[in-house]
């Protein structure tokens, strides 16, 4: 058997036994900066002749313990060995901490010319060499590399690339835009495009135009109403002489009538008031529609920035999981016992990819909504930090007096009231001044002269339809009043709720940012404890990575929820367009 191989095996066994018994060494490694890994990390099977090596070790070094990965059983003196190691305070290192120790131990044995079948390195000599190596190379020790040319190798292991340490690091995100002026200019530009494109606004403008023509229609009733007619007879039949002068096409006649309302109990004035209030309501509806389009555009712009920032975090999470899967694939290829860890890592990688795809889907949906609102592809900021321009509660509540929804409701109430008054006045006698003339001939062949005078018209009985029509108008008025009051209560509730949601969301966002910083440290510690010490399972590492990712997403969501709530406050207070109009 190779003498060099036996010496290395014994040195490694003693080192591992002392590592397990020294908690101080573990703590020092945990809280110190890890060194880069230069070799593969996997469990090794015992080489041929391990039983003979075990017998030699038990015979020559009864207090030593062989590590289980070499297939050897610990001796009964293991507890005493650990106590002696703790009492002596000797500083030892892990097998993957320093390859220099093994080389020094091998050199000492080769100098003493020890035969591989009969002699082994003495424990005091080896421990002295280890202590000297630790004191000399404490700050620059590298993890031992188990190379095929000069150390124990795994049986029947295929060649694999050396694995390297993958220290977790924070995801590199885009530099956020924090300038209030830049964010305001961005909102103003995007909302301006949406207002110019919106068909809803053009429809509201058309309704307002129709209401304006309705006002002119009522105004025209105050002017004289001129009616011109013509009659062309084709013949006469039956008995009598009344039609003898109107029985052929040559007896064609014309008529003209001029009617002017003299007194109508205020019917036209009431109808004009109702039409004007309808025009005012239509103008307020245009403003309300503009506020709604601006709010929808700003909300979707913020959501687009939210999902873009979340996708960047998800990409870093997927990359991290991919690195772990790649590393574990190399480990599992030579150590089948680690296959379960590879399965866990792959499952988390698939979960990370699914979460990224979900965020990408939400990003695409939001982009489509913005194209619908704006008609063009939106310009997206990399990230938004919009903690200024937060509207105070009292400012928002005081702006409700000029809210277009409430004013439109009040205009509808007045319009319904005026319509009811017009219906009441229409049921009373109407006095008109009439001027008329007809060229038709009577039975004597004479034509009528011009006529002028006052005509009185009165619908004395209508079967109750006039009264029912008036009561319906009054009921609409009361309904409009209740809707206006309900809208006021709802707006006050929405403003108070959105202010509370905004403030709490921004506070939670800050808390999640701090929590993300702590979970970043936790995942770093868990990874090093698993990778270097083996005191953590891979499930702990994956759970820490998932917690850190979820906390980052929660910080982003809460921050943008606060921004959207601030937009909702301005929209519910109807001051969003005024804010955008500021220079």
C-alpha cells in the first residue's frame, strides 16, 4: 500500500475528529470571512484497503476517531478525545479549511522514514504540526483540495469540474428615480397622451355638446313660431257645394301662421333652467371623466414600474437558485446520497421560475392596459421613489366642496326640480298671440283676410297623466339628492381609507426593507453554515432564500400600494388634474 496515502488518511482522520470536538473553531469559522473554495464538496467512499487502515489506526492511535464518510467506526475513547481537545484549547481547522496541514504532516512522516505497513504518525507530533500551521496560516488558509494525483479519491467517480463557493449577495437593482420634478414630468407627459387619446373623454364632450344644443332649443320657444302650409286639391266628390272652389289642382292655396307665447306661467323659463342645469352636469361629467382617465393612467404606470422592479428581484432569485442547482448537480453526480438535496433545489428553482413568469404576465397585462389608455407604448421608469407630494387628510376633505361628482349631482337635482315646475306650468292655460292668413277660397269663391288675436289653450283634463308626469320628476329629484349625499359619504370614506392605507403601506414598506436586509444576512449565514460547517440543511438555506425573496417583493408591493393610494386620494378629492397642471 502506498505510504503517502496511509499517512494522509490518518492525518485527515485526526483533523476531522478534533474539528467535531471544538465548538470554538466552529464559531470562529462561522463569524469570519469565508475563503474561496477550490475543490469539490462531496462525501467520499472508503478506498480499497480501508479495513486494514482502520485496524492500523486503532492499534497505533487508540484515542483517534475516523470520520464516518471513510466507513470507519468511532472508538470508545471518542468522548475522552473531545474533552482533551477542549481542555487543551488547541486550534484546529476543517478538512476543507487548509490543505497545508495535511502536507506538513506528510512531510514530517516522510522525514522520519516510517514504513506504511508498520508505523503511523504519532498524535503529539501531528497536533504540534497542526498548531504551527494554524498559527502561521490562520488568515490565509484555503480549503483543502482533494485532488486525484496526490490524495484519496472517490471510487468510480466520473470527472467533474471543481465547485466554487457561491456567496449570496444582494440583487443588483436599477437605480431608482427619486426626483420629484422628474416623476411629476413623467406623470404629466403620460397622462397628457392618455387625455388626448381617450374616447371616453370625446364621448363626454359630445354629450356636453348635445346638452348645449338642448339649451338653445328651449330658448327658441320664446321667439315667434312661424308655420307655413300649402293645400293642393285634386278633386271633389259627394254632395254639397262647399268644395266647388277647391276641387282641382288650380285651386292650390297657401297658409301662414305666427304664434307667440304671451303668458305660460313660467313654463319656458323652467324648461330653460332644467336644460342649463343639464348642460352644467354634462360639463362636470367631462371633468370627472378626465380625472378618472388620469387616475387610471397613473395607477397603471405605477403598477408597470412595480412589476418591472419585481421582475428584477425575481431574476436575481432565479439566478441564485440556478447556481445552487448547478453546484448540487456536480455534487450529486459523484455522491448519490446528495440527490435529495438536488431535488429540493430543483423544486425551488421551478417555483422561482413560476413566480417570475407570473410577474411577467402581470407586467404584460398592465402594459396592454396602458396601450389601451394611451394608444402608444408607455415610457417606463426603472423604479420610482415617490415619497413626496403626499396629500394631507384635511386638504383632501376640504376639496370635496368642489368635487365634480357632487356638483353634478346637485345640478341634476336642480334640473329635475325645474322639470317638475315646467310640467306643472304646462298644465295651466297658455295665452298666445296669433297672426295667420290662408289663400283657400270659401264656397263663395272668397279668400280669408289676415287674422290676429289672442288664443288661450288649456288642457282641462288629461286623465291624470300631467300629474303623474310631475310626480315622477319630483321623485327623480329626491333620488338625485340621496345619490349626491351617498356620493359625499362614499368619497369621505374613500379618502380617509386611502390616507390610512397609504400611510400604513409606506410604513410597512420601510419595515420590509429593514427585514429584507436582515434576511439577507440570515441567508448568508445559513448558506455558510451549510456549505462550510454542515450545521444547516439545504432546506434551511432554500427557505432563507425564499423568505428573503418574499420580503423583497412585499417591500415593493407595499411601497407601490402606498403610491397608488396617494393617487386615489387625489382622485377622490378631484385634485389630480390640478396637481398635474402645476409647473
